[in-house]
C-alpha cells in the first residue's frame, strides 16, 4: 500500500491538472481540425453549386466569404483581425497555463473558444477571409462551426461562472 505525503499529493494534483490543461489544448486542436475539414468540404462541394436546405428549410448550407468579424464588422481589415485574433488566442493559452487550477468544465468551454478562434484565424491566414456556411431560417447571419463553438464556449463559461461557480464558492465559505 502506498501512502501519499502532503508534498507528493500536491505534485500528484498538479500533474492531474497539467494533464487536464493539455487535454484542453488537444480538444481545441480537434475543434480547429473539424472546422477546417468542414470548411474544406463546403469549399469543394458547395461553392458555385448553390445551396442545400434541410430540416424543412430551417437550415441551409450556403457558401459565403466573410472578410470581417461577427456580423461583418471590421470588414476588409484582415491584418487587424489576424493580430487581434492571435493576441486573444495567446492570452487565453497563457490564462489556461497560469498557476490557477481550473476545473474540467471551465477548461472544456475554453477549449471550444480557442478551437473556434484558431479555426477562423486559420481561414484568414490561408484564404484572406472566413468561410461561413450555416444559415438558419430564424437567424439572419451566415455562420460556421467555429463561430458556434465560440458562442457555445463563451455562453457556457459565463453561465458557469455566474450561476454555478459562485454557488460552489459561497458554499465553501
């Protein structure tokens, strides 16, 4: 039977948290790769071939080139958007690998944000614009997988911090 001393327990917990942080980066890379693959399929199969509707017309797959950010803001400012996006991704990575030990839920939401941001950054670097392709009948802008990952990640992170993290933090006091 092995007994853990206080110091070895702290090292063990630190190793577990480092593994979780690296998993976060791996998940972010998987989101980025999935986004790239989907956009490549849309580029090869949808561009110039019209669009495809399904779910009774609620969802339409249509090829669109977005030279701006969300909702077309900062249109035609490619270099600015690349710099801001890259800085934001680096800051998030530094935040993840800071000394603080985040739980798995926070790291999951951060991986979605980083993966989505990296996917759109990759588009800007390769094509000079972001490929958008998901048009919902009840939501006007055309978006992509990366956009939805960012939206879900930010929304989940805010929800968790506001409604769940505070409750568990207050219970410990």
